[in-house]
């Protein structure tokens, strides 16, 4: 299938870039197993797959970060050697990473100049940034320091950096994972524009709706192999997900609406100063969750989610005991283990290094958060058998895939480690569960499993607080939704009485939307996009 | 041209166990080259360094007596280093422990009646003094955020000068013809000899007990687990509710206590009196021993024996072959570098990436 409307597409029958028979082994593990992929000019090509399917490995091979064990990469039919990202850039391959590599204390222009190397003066660079902004609607103030920018604006820097090198192929890794719905719309406009210019885009995302909307071709990876290619527009999100995981994905079954129980968790005008220069303080946060209820907290990263989580878990103690009430009893002064003993459990956002110690075994990681609430110690000594038994229960109940009997947590794939850390807390039968980004970077099957577990736990009478940037997730499982913006929390609204658009507006800080978001698309661009 | 370290997917336990031995072999080869450049036959040097000390009873005892304080101090330091705390002032804690314990012996000198309590009191005083001295950098770090590396190191010199002053001044033996040393301790204040008439004393048993205790505490207890988590993933440790302040104080208390105990064991065992200097740098060498032993108590015991062997062998080489003592020091440093390098090679593959020059 050739790509849609690109001008340059039809001229050359050979694909712009091809990867043939790509094999990449890490020791005994085969991350890519004879993968063929062709990318044509003027198409947005989706690369779909679960976590651990081999997408990142393939992407890194195409960008010269990894050398394939076998196989070749071609450019217009000629075999090319990609020994480093510089080789890739010379061939016109650019990359927008999922995790931004920006220096917070430098300005936009300085961050861009960092990767441009010598030979381009400050004024010339500023002119080129402005020109790109004009052409693509990527408006950036070159003099703004990066720490003052939203995630969407930061991503724009990455895209501009990439476009300054006039790439023929742009690889985008999960580009919308940090964006508000509005910012994502702007990004799609830019991507459409790039495609229409005849550039190729390799689009990696978990969000199947986006893929169906943007992409004309998709290559699906599973366990390191290509398992299918399709036109995502002709498929449903469900059928795409099924191809990715090799089985029909169950939708989350809503629990029978039980009568809500008594109030289990309350925050009463919780305020905390910002813990650091670029951190967010919390201002007058109040909320209440009853047993059987799931409260979703939406918001863009960096609006106080980490600080709110720490205040709930007790990693940061509140100034007043009464600011946090667990089952009606003041708990703001208590540390994390005292709160656990009162029936609360917590799942932080970062799996590696916060929820789990990556270098330690799974059984040791069970001890990490459960030593105060499970019989894992006797007279100060570890009961290793009991820890292993509990780890095995988590692994069996939540279908955690692993290599070896008790591997280090860091060797698990993201989705499996997330199932492990969520399962570890759920098996404690918590009366209150606080989860930060429960399915961040997790494949569809694992995400469905985790969401189902949360819904089931609520149905059993627990109060659950879910902090998430994923609106689809919140609208799927939360009973009511509140929005965290700049350290303040909007009142919670029941799911039935709000919409994604209304929540999206609050996430952007409705009453004072940054001009970059509202006015970024000049009339001419807007006309082009439609 | 660029060097990349690529993590090995699969790590062979055999290779990991063999890597220190291979590093030792490499160090011996490099050392052999250095020896031959100095005009001495490498075979003769090898024999004097590594064979002779192992073939005579007196030198075996010397090795044990030298290894004991090294292993005891390094075992304590392992708790600190596992928790990412850098107490490099064990030398000072050693000296203060020896001084405090020795003062008990001097104060009870010549006492009659029940004397069975004197030796335990000395050991307790030495341990407590080491703990107290280690609390200075620990509290400065916890309360004021002062770098423990600097304070613990600088306090070494304070301790050494304090001992020097005490041995020359207030604690000098009045009947000692103005020699800068204290009275010779009574028998009740000496660690008993393990073999009649020989130098091997009961301090060796203290070290073995401490190493055994450390194996259990570090590997099996919740406290040891806390130490390991704090060092490996500080944020996960906070999530687990392990208080960093409490663990910092505990780690310094353990390492300071072990060093202080080693100090008084040395004074009550080998030396038998207070002198202006009581340590040939045990507290610093123990840092090498701790890392050679990869911060595991059993590994530390082996590493201490190896270092003691090279030290005894080095002294013999100085006498028999006129090789400089610096060569021994250089060899010990070389050994540490190679062991750490071999560790990196077991964990990573080294890949040469051609081109990509900046």
C-alpha cells in the first residue's frame, strides 16, 4: 500500500527506509526476531506492540543507537550502516524521544543550540526557530527558560530541534503521553503537515485511537516478531489491541454499583510548601472518598501529583495531623508505615527506584512495602520463605511474567513490574489505595488487568484514589473526577456529569490558559489542518 | 573512537566467583614485571612474598594478627558503604578506641582484688569511644548536611594528635625514663594468648565473631535489608519507611564501634601499652579491604588475609631482596584496581565504537 496524499511518495517505488531481517539479541534474549519494516515518504507509519515487544529496540537500531545482530537497513534501496545517531541524522533520520532531554535552567534557544553544534549564530538560530514556528505552528519563545514551560511546549522544543536538521524520517516515541487533549490536537496538526510535505513519520504509541486517526499503515510487533500489518483506519481499537497481545482484550467489567460505604479517606485543606525550586506546592486541597468509590485525579505532569502522592503516603508529613484523615482518624503526622498499619496502601508513579528497588529480587521487593503489614519478619529477622511465598502469590494472582525463580525487579518489563507492584499492594487488602499513574507506559493487556483489579478492589469496599494523566483511563474506572492544576484541586464531579473536554480545559488551567495553547494555530494553519 | 560499556544480559556465577582470583593473577604478573625491572628475579620475589610467609608458623600467626584488625574494621565499614555513606575516618576511630580502652587499663594499673572485669571494661570503653567519635561526622551530616567524607577524614588527624599528646604527656609512665609511652599493662588488661608462648592472641576470635554476626545481620535481618535498600535505592527506602537519619547514625555507630574495638584489641593484644602511634594505617587499609571483599563479610575476611600476606611478604622482601616497601603498597593498590576492573568486566561487555569522534 502506498501512502496517501504525499507529493514525493509516488515518484520513487523504493521505500525511503527499509529494515530487513533485523535480529537483535541481548545474550540469550532475542529482542528483535527477523523484523521487516518499510517506511515510505509521505506516510505516518504506526509501530504497535506491547511493552517488551521490541519496539524500542527496533527504534534504537533505526536511530543508530544499537547495532543489529543480523539484518540490514536500507535507504532508497541502498544498504546503509548506522553506527551512531550522527550517521542516522546525516541520512535524514530524526527522533523525538518520549523522555525529554532538556536542560531545565537553560532557555529554549540555548537548548536547541546545544545539539546544533558550531557554525550557527544566536541570531540566525532565533530566526530559524521563528521561521519553523511560523510554518508549522510550533510557536516558541526562544528566550524562555525551559523550567517555566509546559510539557507540550517542551515537546515542541524537541520537535523543532529535530526539524532544524530537515529530516526525511521522524521517529516519535509515545509523543502524546504527556500532553493535554488540546496539546495533542496541535501535535496532530503538525504531524499531518509534515506528512503532507513528503516526510515519513514512524509513530509509536499505545493510544490506539490516535493511531487509527493518524496512520495509514501499521506494523504490529509481538514478542520481537512482526505479527501483522494493517490499515488501522479499517480496524477497531479492540481488534488492534487483540493483534498486539494475541488475544481478545477484555474490556474492564464495571462492578455492580454497590451502595457507597462510609468515608474512608479525607483531605482537609491540605497545604504544603514546594519542596524544591522546580517543585509544586499544594494549596488548600480537600477531598473525601467513601468505601467502594474510585476518585480520579486528572492533571498534566508537574502540577503537584508527586507532591500530593507523597503527602497521602506519608513520605511527606503534613504540618497538621487533621489535614489527612484515615477512617476518620487524624493521620497527617504519621509516617508511611503507620499509615499502612491503618489499612492504607500506595503505588507510586515510578516503578524503578521508588515502588521497587530494581537491583533487588522480587521477594526482597515484597519486604520493601509489606514488612510492616505482613508477617515477613520475626524478632527483626527476615522470614525469607514467607517473603518468597507472598511474592509467588502476587506473581500467580496477577500473571507476572519473569525469567528465573526470583529475578531482580529491574529485569522485568514495565508492564510486568507494574502488575507486580500493584498486586503487592492489592493483596494487602487495603481499605484505602492511592495509585499514581497506574498504567503509565504499560501495554494494553497489563493495563486492562490492573484497571480491573482496581475496580474489583473498590467493589469489595475499599476507597481508591487514582492519579492519572490518561483521561480515557479515568473515564473508564473513576466514579468521580477532580483536576489538579498548579497545586490546587478542583471540586470532584461525578463521571456522568462531566466530559473529557471539560476536564481537559481544567487541566490546562481553564481561566488562565497559556497563549501558546489557545493562539498557536493561525487561521492559515487551521485551514490547512481541516 | 569511543568505549561503550554494554550490560551483559546473562552473568555467569562461575566467572563472577573467579574474577577476583583472575585479578590477583594479573596483579602478580604486573608485579613480576616491576620486580624484574628492579633487577630481582620474579620467581625469587614470588617465593618471598607469597610462599615463605605461608610456610612458617610464626609468619602465619603474624598474618592472622595483621588480618584481624583489618577484617574487623572493614566489616564495620561495609555497613556504611552499603548504605552509600562514606566514613573514611576509621583510622581515627581506631585510635580513639585504643586510647579510651588503654586509659581503663592505666587507671586500674596495679589494682589488687577482683580484676576479671578490667578486660571487658576496656573492650567496652574502646567500642563506645569509637562509636562516640564516629557520631561527630554522622550528626554533622544528619543535622547540618556536612559532607561526612571531609569531617571523618579530618578527625583522623585530631585523634592521632590526641593520642600523641596523651602518650607523651598525661599518660606517660612516671618510671619510664621519659620514654613517650605508658606503663605496660597488667596481665588482667591483656588479651590472652591462644597458643602458649606465641603471639597469636584472642583478638582474632573477636574478629571471627564480628564477621559471623555481620553475615547474619547484613543478609538476614530487616536492619541489614534497610541498609542495603538505602544504599541501592534511596527513594524506595523512603517509600519503605526506612528513616535515612536513623540509618546514617546506625551505620556510623557500627563502623565506628568496630574500628574502636579493633583499636583496643590491638592495644590490649599485640602492643600491651599506649604509644604515640598504635596503627600502621589499619583504618585506611581497611577501606581497600572492604572493597576487595566486595562489601560482604566473608569476602572481607579473605581480602584481609590477602592484604596481610602481601604486607608480611613485603616486609620479608625488604629485608631479603632489598625491595622497597613502596612496591608492596603499589601492589596493594594495583590489586584493588584490578579487582574493581574485573568486576566491571563481569557486569559489562566492552565495545569499541569506531568513528564518532567529536
